């Protein structure tokens, strides 16, 4: 069970951070273009993606992280966990 949670945890973080980094880079690139319609389209698509994909991935990373701590009987006060 621990390994399954770890897989979900790493996959969720990859989706979450990958999405955030991708949106940041696209935002910078489209801002340099100076076309307001491009920025509007990116904002619209980015908002939808964050609600459907990035937000749930962040929540899944949190839940699976807490589950791994509970299964492995680690202390929540450990610096590498609570940080």
C-alpha cells in the first residue's frame, strides 16, 4: 500500500508542478507577443485546467503524503515532513 501511495504522490506532484511551470512559461511567452486575445485565451484555458487538473493533483499529493506518513508511522513533526 505504501508503494502505491508513493506512486500516486509522485505522479500527482509531477502533474501539479509540471502544469504550473508550463502555465508560467506560456504566460511569459504570450505576454511578450503583446496580443490581448492570446492572454485572454490562456487565462480562460489555464483557469479551466487549474480547476480540473492542477488543483486536484495538489490535493491528491497532500492526501497521499499524509497517508504515507500514517502507514510508515513517521512523526508529523519531522522537519522533512512538516516543512
